[in-house]
C-alpha cells in the first residue's frame, strides 16, 4: 500500500476549500432566489472540477494530457449546464443557471492551477451579475 503524502493531502484540501468558498456567493444567490441549481450544485461543480484537475496535474507529466482532462471537464460542464435549460411555451429558462454552472467549473479549474486571481475575479463578477443584472432583465407579462 502506498504511503500517504500528508503535505499533498493538505494542499489538495486547501485548493478544494478555496474552490468551495469561491463558489458560495453564486450558490447562495441562486439558492436565495430559488433558481433551480443552488447551494449544493454550484459548490459541487467547482470542487469536482478542481479535483479533476488536481488529479490530472499529479498523474500526468505532460501538459498535453492535462489539457485533455481540462477539455473533458469543460465539455462536461456544458453538458450539465445544458440539462438546466428548459424551453416551454416559446420561453427559454435556465440559461443563466447553465452559464453559472460553467462559470463555477472555471473557478475550480483556476484554483487547481493556483490562479487564484482568475478564480476570485470569476467569483466576484459572477456574483455581481446574478445579484444585480436580474433587475435589468426585461420581464415578460403573463
């Protein structure tokens, strides 16, 4: 049985914790507004993407193999987000949730590569958009 590298365990916990924390503002906004995906979905997407990349970075020596994992994660986030989109009576709903899911995936990948400045900006701007842009959206009359 291989020995556990506790320094690596703490580093991974640290990275995944940051991905979790940076997804929370968006998740709390979505949960508060009861917009489908929320407090469980967004942090799970962010930490899962971070974990996929941390594993790929640890296992593969080549940047090409890591890039393939990243492409797979990005595609998977698009697939999950696509499931959040609903078309009903000529209206399309869930596109913001789909984009938010993709965004939190990008936060997780950014944290895995220790690009905290990118992850922080994504979290901040994503939160601002979800929090304040809804007032600018034209509401259709029923």
